[in-house]
């Protein structure tokens, strides 16, 4: 599947946040929220539902076990060391699977029930005031495997604490749809 430039910009935005090129405090908070917490849309036994989720890219499956082992070592290290690790091992274009995203499920509500029932979701990401991207996905739930460890370790590394590990959605992107009201 061809990945559009607008979608690649989302990955680059995250890399710039980790590298320190962008400072959270100097960014438009609306834009930051839109990129970091896209909307997951589902429909199922709980009816239509939209919910913001902290979603991130996964490393390629062939690198997952190695990355999880390294994440376990970095969770307790100083942030500067962890930042370098993140840039080299997690948010590196040669290592990431742009068509596989992960997110913790914190609440086990409507999104949880709908995905458990249908295994489908769309993710809506606003990339600019004029443009959004819809990712149509198959979704698996991991409650004990490598994606579960990967996503929960990333959370703990980033937030420097643990609130208890949560089930993880693994979004496998089937289709990327660019939506814009700009003239093309």
C-alpha cells in the first residue's frame, strides 16, 4: 500500500517531539491533541462510538521481541538515554511498521465492546486545519503478548510511571484515505 506524504508527516512529527526539535510548551495545543490523540471510531453492539486514544506506531513484527527486551532496560534509565533509544530503535523509519499502530485501552467501555465484537475501527487523525486522514483498520486485542508488553512499556517509559498495564489494541491499517477541503 502506498503511504501518502500527509501520513508520513505524522510519523515525522512524533520523531521531532522525541528528538527535542519540537517543544510541547510551544506548540498549538489543539494541533498537538489532534496528532497525539486521534479519534477511534467504531460501531457494534454499543452503537456508533468515537473516542480519543493515545496511539503510536509499532516497530516491525520481526523487531518486536528485541525491542521489548531493550525497552525493559530503558524504563528505569534517565530520559536523555531513553530519548536516544526511542529515536534509534522505536521511531526510526527503517524499523517502524507504518501500517501497524498500537494503543492502550484504559476504560473498557464502548470502544472495547465494539472492537471485541467486530474487530474493526477507523482512526481519524487531523493533520492540519484543512486536512484529516482516515485509517480503516482490522483490530486485534493483545492482553499478554509482545504488543501488550511493547505498548505498556512505551507508556511507562514516556510517562515515567505505571498505572498498571492495560490491554492493547493492535490496529492493522487496510486503507488510508486522505480527506481535505483544499483544492487539489
